[in-house]
C-alpha cells in the first residue's frame, strides 16, 4: 500500500509553513509513515510538496519503488476494493491560528460498529452527469461518507426528530399552532443538516492558503478527490455543526421578510404547469447537461428523508429522488446524446410555449449559465435552449450577467468558474416582424455588436462571463426577425446563427489585436504558444520579423528578457517596482496589463496604486482592458487556471480602477509624477 496524494502542503500562509513528509520506516505499517513538519521550506521543496505523489493527470508514482501508477491501474485496484483511507495529519485550533500535528501524537477516534448500520444503501447512478467516483469503487451513497461521518449524520437526523417533539411540547400554549411551529423549527434544522452533508463527505478538500475546508459541492459535480479534509462536527470552526451548519441557517432566517403575502410551492414537471393568464415569469431552468440536479440531490435526500417524513410526509416517502422526468439531457438515462437532446428540447419548447400563451406584453426573465467548451454554440446546450425560446415566438430583448456567486467561491477552488448567471430578458416577437436574408443579418450583426461588446466590457463584466453575455446582442438581432433566409430560401437554424455570431465576435477580437503596438502583438503570439516559458531565441526572431520589429526593441521595452540563446516573456514577479506609464519611453499595452496585474495584488500595491497606473495610460487604457480579456481567453483555452484568474480579476476590477484613476487623489499624484519628469 502506497499513498496517492495530490499535495503534501497543509499551510502556505506566512513565513512559517506546514507540510507532510513521508518517512520510510520498516516498523511502520507498509514500511512508511506520515510526519508533519512546520517551519521554513525552500521554494523548490514547497513546489515538490504541492505535487504530492502525482506525476500527471490521474497518475501517481510509487513511494517505495518509483514505479508509475497509471489511472487505469488505480481504477482497477480501487474498484476491486484494494484502496483505503489513511489519516495524514490532524489540524487543531490554537491560540495563534492553526496547529498541525502528526497522527501518532493525536490519534483519530474510531466509531462503534452499531452506528455504521445507518449508512445509506442507495446506489449512485453510473451515468449521472459529473459523477466520477463510481469508476474508483464508490458505488453507493454509503461509500460517499466515512464511518465518523455516517455516525454523525445519522445521529443529527435522529436528533431533529427529537427536537421537533420537544418544541411541540414546549409550545403547547400555542394550541393548534404548536404543531406548525414545531414543523417550522424542524424544517430549519433539516436545512442545517443539508449543510452538514456538504461538509461531511469523502470529497471535502483542504485549502492550505486559507487553512479551511472546501465544501463538497464547490461545483455541482462529484469528481475523484485524493486527499480529503474531515471536519469535526463539534469543532467551533469550519465543518462544525454550530458555526458552519446551524449559524448560516439562523442568519438566513433572521434576514427573511415576513411581511409578504402567502406563497405556494408545487412539485411537478415544468411541462405540466398550466399558468394563469397574464402571469409574470422569472425562471432558472436546468442547464442542459451541465448539472444532474436530481442525482446530486440524493447525497442530501438519503439523510434528510427520515426527519422530513414527519414534516412533509409526501416528500419523505421515497428512497431516492425522482429522476426520469427531470428536464436535463442525461445521455445514459435517455438512450444516447441525440435522444437526450430531443428530450430536453421538446420539454423546454413546451414550457416556453405555455409561457407565451399566458403572458400579454410583460417580459420574462430567464437565468441561464451553460458553460460549453470552446465558443458558445459549438455544443448542444445553448443551441437547444435558444431554439426552445425562439421557436414559440420570443425575442431576446437584453442579456446581462447577474452576480449570483459569493466572490470568494471561484478563487477558493482555483478555477475560473462562472461568476454570474446570465439573465435573458425576452418579449413576444412582433406579429409583423420582418424576414431578412443571411447577408442582411450579418450586416446588422457587424453594425450593432461592436457597441454592445464594448458596453459589456465597460460595465466590468469579467471575461469568464463575457462569452455567454455576447449571446444576448447577437441572438437579439436574430430573434427580432420572423425568419432569416439562407441562400436556398430555407430558414436559418439557431446553430448557424450562433456560428455567425461567434465569427463576427472573432473578427472584432482580431481587429483589436491588429491595433496593438508591435511589441504587444509579438508578446501575445508568444504567450498563446509558450506562455511564460523560455524558448530558443530563434522562435522570437521569427515572430519579430513577422511584425517588422527587431528583437533588441523587444528586449529594450522590457516585454521580453534576453537569456543568451534563449528568451522568455518577463515574468510579473521580475517586473521593476516603481514603473509608471508616464516615465516609460517605449510604452506598450502588454506592459500596462502585466504591471497593473502585479500592482493590484502586490503587498505594496492595491486598488489605488493600480488606479494610478490606469490614470497615466491615457488612450492605452482601453487597449489594456481589451488585452486582459484576450489573455483570459488564451489562458482558459490552454488550461492555465491560475493565469486565467489573474486576467479575469483584472478585467472585472478595471471599471473600479478607472473610477480611482479619475479621483482627485489619483489625479493629484499623477500630476505630481508628471511634473517630476521636467
């Protein structure tokens, strides 16, 4: 038995850091043991520790022999039951922050066998969207929780039922209202139990930068997690019942408005809803095949169903959540991707047709954030969804991102996840809407999209959301027409319209790039191929010749650095401090972006300092903002998550930096800096 570890780092905060080392010990089980170290660690050793025992995506190296452990081999072994969990370290709350202990100095308690009889036996659906654990031997929901977690969740679920009876007894003076009051309290406790499920699984991870547990459903998937953080249910900090689970529910209850009219909730298929006349709709429909909501719900339902049965008997009578009618495109449930798409499209079209019949002139708002690989429209998600909207006669009137995620969420998981939900505002298309040709449609796109894209960026919409937001203006043009005719007089489908919208957008992006200075154009081409890697100087000479600029000019500008036979883009951490656009005699857009990104996150920088740089850029500020978006796209396509996050944050902050740049304080500092030049 050897460890499969994705990172050995426990804490990367400050100068004193904590990490785990594996010690070869013939007296230890399997010939090795974990040992916790705290103190200073070299950059090289820290980078090695961050890799754990991984050698590649899903592949590891054997600690004892150095042999490669391939993903196929690991799957075969874990599926056969030849894998197990072993404690690496214990995290304790101390007077001055966290303390990290070796397991032998702080033994982990075991669980009484009788408590494990409550482990849920419901199976995980093998074809569930975003589920990866089944291939590694996690086949039931009972496998998704460790022994201590099973015991804790089962106990808290039973205690909710006891609490409901106690509340009912103590509230007997309310007469007939005592039962409803007890059910309300039990409902809030069930919500807290749901938060406990999110923090008490084998898929919670440890964040060494912030020293906290990352909850299971940071994203709506269940991937394989190699090293997991197990929270203490009774801890005062993260993962504990009081602070993490109950307190959050209490905060919501305190903020709930109670002076509203009575509402009602019905649980039925969306296609079967028969709305009243002149209804107002605001809908957040399923995102095609991005999320398997019902399958994910089972993680919570298998624990909540028991206490729920005494509050909502009709919801607690099943062993698992219903799934066959769920309006998502699950290929494994509908007999292939084409049938799954047809199921989704037919259902969505029915929903929007019923909405169309029930509304008068009021617009409807639809939240949608389907994340596709590549350009929007190159998959079935947006295409199917938009077909369902346009087909019944809706016109897309506007689209805008609405921030629906906590600002810390995306950074905590180290990915450029969608930060917002895209809201499409739709109105009924005019009965006398015109019919146009393909050529007229393209001309209108080219005329209207530049201003629309510019407005989206000026508003601070982050690059991670821009691609979806662009759909609105483009489909707004397409959906205002009764038909767009192809050259053979057939009606243009949504898929073709999306392709043309992307093509026009790409033309706008390419036009922006040709307006950049030559140094920036070379840097952009280099970054798209090599990132910040060093390569042979001949590679740079070829790119420079194509842009009609000498390599000496590229080195003199500070964009590239000469490594004598090799060259590379100058890393942000090596950029000179104190740089300002006002004193740079060969100012480039590339430098504007990289220096601003560095200063924005530097200890000696921040928003005001970055705003001063923007103030001095003059006309190049708009080009720098556009370059940040382009760099995000490249980093995302390359899978450089950390780099993509930097440009996404910079683009989102740009409007605030422009506001700071126009403030009296920044103007005064900038004027002083410019005066010093003379």
